C-alpha cells in the first residue's frame, strides 16, 4: 500500500500558497483493508474514507468511464492494480495532476510543474470534455491564480467551448454551480470567474442574468466605461479590494441586474433598474438555492444603492427611511455591508477607482445620531403603544438633522 498527497495541496506547495486542505490517494489496497485500519467510508459514488485520527480524506486510486450526461454520468473503477499515474490522468488540469509520495518525491507524469512555472492552466487529457463542471472549475482557478499571472491555454479554452456547445452544462445541479461561484467570491479576482465563463459562452447558460448586461449602455457622463457588463466586472473587482466578505461581494455583483431588462428605447437611461432588479435577483437565488442572507443583502443593495449614492442631497427623513430598510437596528452589521457594496459600485467605473466616497460617512453619521435615541426615554416621557414608534422616528429625524449642522 502506498499513500500520496495529491491535487491542490501539491499545487499550492509549489506556488508557496498556504495549504488549507490535504487530499490523499491510496494505491495498492482495498476498502476492506482501510476499514480494518480504522478508516470510515464516506463516499457514495467513489471509494473515499476518513482517516481515524486526522479525519482527512483518503481516496482509493481510481479510473472513470463516461456513461451518461452531466458530471455524475461516470462509472468508477478501483482496484489494487490502479496506479497513481492512472488516477492522476482523470484529473482536470495538469497543475492539479501532481502527487507527492511519503518521501516527498514529486510524481508529475503530465507536465504540471512546467505549467506551474509557465503560469498556464491546461487540461490533462481529452477526457476533460466529459465533465461539464470543469468549465466552472477552470474559471474558478483562473480567478484564484490570476494575481500570479496564470492564463488558460488556448486548447483548453477550445475544449471549454466544446462543452458549452454540447449542452452538457445544462445537467449541472444548482448546488454545484453555486458552490463554484461561491468559491470564486473568496478569490482576489472574482471578476475573472465571470469573464472566463463569458468568453467560452458558459455565462449565458448558467448566469444569463449577468450575461445579458454586456452590450447594454449606460450614460457616459456617469459611466465612462459605458457597457453595463464591463461595469459589473469592475464593481466585482472593487468589492474584492474593499472587503473579504463573500456576501458583500455577491451583492455587488447583483446590484445592476435590472439594467439587463431595460427596454432598448430607454437606453442609456435605466430609471427603473433598482425596482426591476428585485424580481431578477429573487429568481436567480431561487434557481441556484443561494443562502437567504446573501439574497437579503443583494436585494437591499439593489433597491437602495441609488439612494445611498445621493446621500448628500437626502433629507433627514429619507436617510432614516433608508436606514430602516436595511433593518440596521436589529442587524447593525448591515450598515457597513451595504455601504461597502455601494462604494464598490461607485469605484467600479473608469477613472473612478480611487475616488473618495463621502456617502459612507454621511450614512454612518446619521446612524450614530439615530442610535442615540433610546426607547426608555420615550416611555419615560409618557408615550405608550404605537405612539412609541412614531415618537422614536420623530426624535431620530431630529437627531440626524442636528448631526448634519456645521
């Protein structure tokens, strides 16, 4: 029996990136032997086991044969005679098809180290086209490694286009699409995930709400980049610069979906996009089963980002109304989440990347002023029932007005 460290842990070791997860492949044994050593089986479709002490995943070396549609349409073959080279051959990219043995020797039969050195994402074999999930995985790795100078090999891009043309992407489950998209949100360049998918035609299939933004014009006075799709990519990048929160980064990518359905005769104006975007976000989140907290923040940012941008001209009553819409009194963290997403929107424009965003301070000041109003003081003054809420809003407005005075 031989045990090899494989995949991302090997790749990231050679890239000097922090290794968070370790996956292992076991060659020359059977499930029965592993179970006898205390391993517990967890894989339904393949022979995967958890180490009795570390709880890390150990998989038996295996090969696969395409038998049906989608990423689940495979027959898995495993036995003691499957070699580590056989196992690595079924992997997606050469940089993920390397292994280290227990003495630290590198096993690299498909040129992964060369592609690491040349900063290339390249498929291992023609079997790449058998798994549609690999289109999303390559896009995610392109986002993850973009800051290191990685690009996708032309021949791999061609295979990605083949997968899209085969309509295999339509067999991907909502959970797997969201999983890859969510992982991309934690990279330094989540916009690359979207642009790679668009380049191969996949964005139109899995995220048509985002794809249809490209080619939609905006007023050049406010958006020198003009194209709404390009703007959305720029916002995605700015959000990644401003915050590590994947929830905020998701909301930033969702903020302008309403512009994709603006009638052409109204272009380049999009007066209703804060309203029309609401139903589109709900449909997208329903389809991909996006977590509720992500959905809620995206809906708030979509609805209110134009109001936040206009903070300097809003009356105190309107500032309070917008703050109330954030549900910020029960969820104070919402304030920064919404404001950072709006800042990303403002900076996600050509020549606006480094501008100040005073609107954030205005809303923060208004929030702190309103927060100084206490219900106990209102009750002490004799207000009861519904009167308490009315008086509280009245006093909050006055507090906001006072805070804005020089």
